[in-house]
């Protein structure tokens, strides 16, 4: 019998997570806590209460439903005491606009395959497949192994988006059923990486060195002004990649603020409110750093 895992959602028709049209499965939980994370709902491993400010009509039914006093109304605002919340689901079940939801639910590989099969013709005709993202999909390695194997057996191209900050055994377990690795590289110095993500990158760099060349591999570098573009970080990342493969593919991903509202919905602070979105000239200068190393780099 296959394992179960926790995912946040399954997103169809993605064009930026591997070749062709992709269905992306977002797994919950990540060892890193990147300051700029666009999917903060996938950071924690446990299921969380998620409140959408946009959908809320302040009917106060959630507060009336909560028997533990975790949801209250103050100054015409809905306040959630997440220490008191026991995730009983009363506010979610009774919310008429679905402003209250749970981020994360348990599922099985078979249920994932059943959902993806609804779009089988579209996915395969486009040359696409399924991409596991997160969070960190390799953190749920047993579940990822079973799901990836099931999808491969069903004829799907399987990719994963990963930070690689997991024990090598997790990677080794899943690698036979992975067709493409999309590996994030966020900083090169261990000290700066820890400042930005909460953990150093020693395990990440070692895993990259061990795995590179075993499967098709794309480096994905988020470009965050004032964060990972200082003190030679960009040059260091370019050199590290070039030392592995002088013609490696590198996707440079400009910082954006599309995930900022999610932090408020989860009751968290967003730490990069003053960080500017990079313009075209800035990104072209960054691109040149990687092209100067002969790398197959582009802005995505």
C-alpha cells in the first residue's frame, strides 16, 4: 500500500515548471524559510488555518463558530489567535464565502493520479508532464517516491522543483522516477545563505555535486535585490555552476511580490516590503554575470 502525504493544491496548465504544459503538485513543508518565499503556505509541515481578506465579508460567523476563542472580532477586524486554534474546522465549515480554509490536506498517490488523468490528453499532447513543487517535495521522500513511480508507470514526464536541502538518501530514493531536476540555488556563501533562508547551504552544494549529470538538470536562481546580489554572491554562484558544467542551463527568476498577501492570510509578517522589483536593465546586468562564465543562462 502506498504512503500518504500532505499537499496544498494541484495547479493545472503551468508553462514555467518544465517542458510543455505541466500540472504542478505542491507538497507541504520545507527546511528553508526564504525571506522572499512566494508560497509561504507550503513552508510549514503541518496543516494551517488560512484566511483570505479579499473573500471575507465580516459576517462574524467564524468567530461565533469557534468554541475555543481562537477567532475574534476587534475593531471590525477578524483576529486569529493561532496558539488557541486546534484546527477543529468549525470556522472553515461555516464560512459562507470560503474565506476561511485549511492550507494543506492529506492525500495519496492514487488520488493525485486520478486528478491528473482528467487532463491526460492535454498534458501529453503538449509534451508536458507533472512537476512536484512545494515546499520541498523531497522532504516527503516516501510519498514522493510512490507518487512519482505511479505517474511514471502511467506514462507521464516527472519533474521536481527542489532546494536539495535534504539527506542524500531522500534524493537517491526518488531519483529513478524523476526525469528533470529544477534545483534552486539561492546564495553561494554558507553564512549569507543562512541569513536569507535560516540554514546554511553545505548540504545543498554537496547534493548538487553528487547528483549533477545523473539526470537533466536546470539551475533556478531567484534574483532578490539587496539580498542575494551582494558581496560577490552572483559571481560565486556563476563560478560554482561553471565549475560543474561550463554550459549548464541557468534560469534567472526576478523577484516579485505576488505572494505577499499570503503572509497576512497566514498571520505572518512579510520581511521584504522595501525590496524593489528588479527592472529590465537590472536583470540584463545580472544575466551578463552568468553569460560571462559561458553558461546557458536566461531570464524567465
